[in-house]
C-alpha cells in the first residue's frame, strides 16, 4: 500500500471514530498506537493527523500525538444559526413557489421510520447520521445549489454535535423523531412561520446552551 493510500485510510477511519463519538473530545491519540492498530508506518498517520487538524478535529501535540478537539460553544452556535437560516429559507422558497412537496415528505417519512428503528436499537451514531441527512434533504429539496453546497460544509460538525447532544439521553431519540414529523407537516402545509417556530424549538431542545439565542 502506498503512503498516500495508507494516509487516506488512516484519515477516513480516524475521522469516522471522531464523528461517531467513539473517540471522544479530549482523547489523546498516539501516532504509534494508530500505526500499530492500522498496520502502517508513522508517516501516513502523521499526514492523516495534519489533515484532521486542518478540519479542526484534532490538535497536534508535539512528540505526543494529537488530542480530539471538542466543537467550541461559540462554533456550535454559529452552526445552528446557519442551519436555521438555510432550512427556513428552503421552506420559504418551496412555499413561495407552491412546490409539490410530496416526494420530499415521502423521503422524510422513510428517514423518520429508519430513525425509529435506530432509536429502538439505541444506536446514537446511526440516529445522528440520519438526523443530519434529514435536515440536509430539506435544504436540497428547495433547489438552491449554493445553499445546498454551503449546508454540506456543516455536515461533519452537525453530526458530531448531534452525537454528543443525544448521548446523555438516548431515550430522547423517539422524541426527536416526533419533532421531525412535526417539521414535515409544516413543510407539507407550506407553513413557513410554523416550521420556523418548530425548528427553533427542536434545535433548542436538542442542543441546549448553544441554541439559546434562537428563543
């Protein structure tokens, strides 16, 4: 395996551990330990760590390895502000054009059903990934390519935030699925004010202090 392909594998696997919550914030990661576990030399591990640091997922510690970084509260607030603005704008656009939202509603219903299955299995990481996709589909459905691409840049932070918001109380996953159904009903009714109120309540209940400004 080339150094480039080994670095890519280390990058992908380590990133997934971080985003899924299996490698929590504050965890010290040793280059040597990762190299042994993934059966590669330290060079691709170092390259992968540098790449993950550029994405604010790791902080390199000279001669020790790297520490998994948390999502700062101020950054979490920025993510939620951007999400709310983009999702409300998407629903407003669909309502203004009186779009046929039936295809979107069917997709959201499928995602909610899958969320309920992951909730039954107490699969927090799986639920968080579905949560991020469900909200992204709302933005995508409006057909604004620029908004869709910008929203996609929030995906990794959104997924991490979801995992750590849900993990203390996995039983809340079914409540979140209920809230997603409420959002879908407002979309189907082209009810922009109702969607905005429900979305803000949803984000506040999920993310706490980071979303308090949404009140």
